[in-house]
């Protein structure tokens, strides 16, 4: 049987990007072939997001297109993976029989089996009666449903999930050109912010065993990866109790935890048999020194002890960037959102971060990032002013601002009417965006004259445009397409005729600021050899939110 061609499109957060990569790896190992061209695919998969309505609308419109396509290709298999599958449940298939597979984010280890069943069902239907094949879904469904939070099923869920991450295909072939990778440390979320769908779609919080995380990072580092981003919805809440350590084969493995020397925890998770987030960061830093940049996403303002800040301060390869969303500057809103902290506590936390980590004198200023929700129900002009104050005081280097989108199944959807008109949401959104742009701009200007270590990522956007090549899909809330087994863009092969000229490349400081700089193409070193390297650059100017530098 010739290998089936799969088109996989990803929406949503970094967690989804990682899931797609793992899925692509496991399917490639089974003989499926990936294509970036949906029109030549035998199987079309969407890894979806439910966090805001807009994210779902994009998928609905893709599914609409597939309906037409199926009329011409009765054995086409269409799958909806990820958070939208989990949130909509089987209803989605009744509404859209074009969907053959539904697979929640916690069930992705079952995808190969679902896919195999769906392909066979469709093929035999198409052979016997193409008209029926067009109309009828292959109905291959794996959803976690409500079971996810029962403690009896948690351990089992943890094990099957672990197998997806453990099965990661790590070989130099798959990581062609990759220098940067995501590694999951925690799944799910227990916070239940009232607006948020994630605890419902990703299930209960489960922490991965530290040894598995470290082994995965070592394997990635062996293939040349130098930048690791640890992922978790509340990443700093990581905490592994070794007494509970159960491996995939069900064997309990007691291990001795290791505590960062000299730590004096505030919100103590400490104990010989516990690995805290601080311990984990320290272990990775010490045990895999070839990881030259260690980052983590997303932090929750609570549960952030001094021990973590001390480890970041004392470990030179841990980045000085903390993405720590506040959502609003108003205590009243924070309460309605069930964020579990006051704005005063948030400011105290930011001050503590700055006290430990802001060191511009050694070229390592601390950079903070945030998320805001604008137009949460009952938000007044006064609340909005408090959010402006939040921006001014926090001085994020960047902040994502989202208009509140009521999500079915969440507390705020059920209990609090979405009473802020869209025009007002938009107006407040624009005001906050303008203010944030000014702040980002002034932070960029402050860096001029400074010298930084830059992690080189690739050709700059401008250079790509000039050359008509693909831009690396950015992380964050954008739709990306995966073609081939390595989802990140491959290194562009540079034409020999541009030798003698310069090429503009782009990289990031350890505070996550983007820097553009020229490299010579003098034949000594070709530009692609810079990718994944850390170079030193002096900042010569700032253009809006990006910095321009020269190599020193
Ligand atoms: N776990 C992360 C955020 C995950 S969702 C955290 O707690 O910070 C990413 C962002 O989407 C959130 O920070 C929030 O700003 C936004 N968001 C989540 N639900 C939303 C909703 N219903 N409407 C608008 N924005 C939302
Ligand atoms: Fe959603 Fe809150 Fe959990 Fe973040 S912490 S994923 S916003 S419930
Ligand atoms: Fe979206 Fe699910 Fe991530 S809802 S933001 S893909 S956890």
C-alpha cells in the first residue's frame, strides 16, 4: 500500500504545537508521509484550540471546505484533534459528518489506532458505495470526557499521556536543522479561572517525572538542540512527589529528590521526596549544560517562591524572561475571574522578580511578558483605568490583549452575562494596545548602546521577503502548517551568488527581545552556520519593537 499523505494544521498555543510535532513523529514512524499541500492529502487533520470563539470559527470554515472536497474524494479522512474536539464532544460529528476522527488532547497516544480504523472504514465504504462514504463519518472517537478529574483515573491518564511524550521521535534526521525545542513538564490545569476552557479541555494537572524530562532534554541536546522551552499552563506550579512515581510500565520508582542548595523557599513545596520547579530548573541547568538557553512558559503569579528566582539568578543559561499574565489590573475583576491573587500581590511579585533578576549592568535586564482580557463582564471605566495602570507599572516587553470571549462550559459563560458591547471592547482593546506599543517602544530604546548575547534563529523577515522564502512560523496564537516531520522551518539554503554581500539575520536576547543584524557572506562562514549559535551584538538602534545590532 503506498503511504498515505497527511496534512496537519495547528491552531492555538505552544502546547498544541508540541502535540502536533509528537503526533507527526509517531505517524511518520508508522509510514505516513506529511505534506504541506492540503489538496494532495489523503488525511486532513486539524489540531484545534477552543480558547476563544474565533479560534473555533477558523476550524469550522476549514471543515466546510472539506465537505466539498469529500464529494470528489469519498475516501478522504478528516480528523479534529485537540481542545475543540474535547469541548464539543460527539456533537461535532452529528453537526459535521465530514469529521471521521475526534481525538482530545489527552488521548493523542490513541491517534494511530483511530486513524488506521478510519482509513480502513472509509476505503471499504468508498469501494462499496461512494455516496454513503461521502455522507457517513467513520466515527473514530477518543475523548477524555468528565472522567479526567477523578483521582482513580488520574494515574492511568498520566501513564498513557506520558507515553506520547516518551515516544518522541528524536533522531538527527527528524531534527534536521532544529536548534530549539519545546518540552512538556506539566499537563492540564487546576486553576479554573472562570473564563477559561483549558481545565475542561486539557483535564487535571499532571506533572511529568523529572527523570523523563531530563532524559528527553538530553536526547534533544544530543541532536544539536541548544534552546529548550519548558511548557505548562502554570509552569512554575511544577511539583513531583517521588513517592507517587509510577513509570509507564506501572513500576513504582522511588527516587530521592534534589533540592537547590541555599534555597529558602517561601511557598514551600520542599522535601527530600519532592522535586519542585526550582529543583527541576537547577537539575536541567547542571545536568545538560549543552542547553545554552532554558526558558519556560507560562508562569502563574502565585506559587512563585524566591527559590525559583534564586535559581534563575544563579544559573547563567536560564533566560531572563518571565511571561506572567495578570489578565486585569482590577481586584474586583480578578475576583470575578477567580485568579486567586490580588493586584497588590501581583505588584509585589513583579517587584521581587526585578529585585532578584533585573541586572542591566551585566547585560541581563529582566523582561516580563503578559496577557490581558479586555471587556470581561461588568468591566467599568474604572476597572479599565486600573488595567492601564497595570501596563504602566509592569512594563511588559510585550503583552497579548484579548477581547473577552464567552466559552460554553465555563463558569463565566453560565453565570455572568457578556454585557460589554463589542464596540467598547474594541475601543478599550485599542487603548491598551497603543499604551503597550509605547511601553514596548521605550523598552527597546533603552537597550540601544548595550551589548547582548543573541541566539541566532534564522534569516530575518525582511531577508525572507527579499528572497521569497518561508518565514519561520512564530510561536503564539497563530495557525501554522506542518509539512514534513520537522514543523519548524528548515534552514534556508543560501544561494552561492549572494557571496560578498551581507545577509540580515534575526535572533533573540535572553530577555526574548528580537534583534536584527547583518552577517557577512565572505565564504569564511555561510550564514546558515550562524543559526543556533550565540553571538555577541551591540545594539545600534531600535525600530518600533525590534532592535538592530552589529556583531562585535
Ligand atoms: N495558562 C495561561 C494561559 C492560557 S490561555 C495563564 O494562566 O496565563 C492564554 C490566554 O488566553 C490567557 O492568558 C487569557 O488572557 C486568554 N483567554 C483565555 N480564555 C479567554 C476567553 N474566554 N476570552 C478571552 N481571552 C481568553
Ligand atoms: Fe486557564 Fe487560568 Fe488555567 Fe491559565 S491558569 S489555563 S487562564 S484556568
Ligand atoms: Fe487553545 Fe487548548 Fe492551548 S484551548 S490555548 S489549544 S490549551
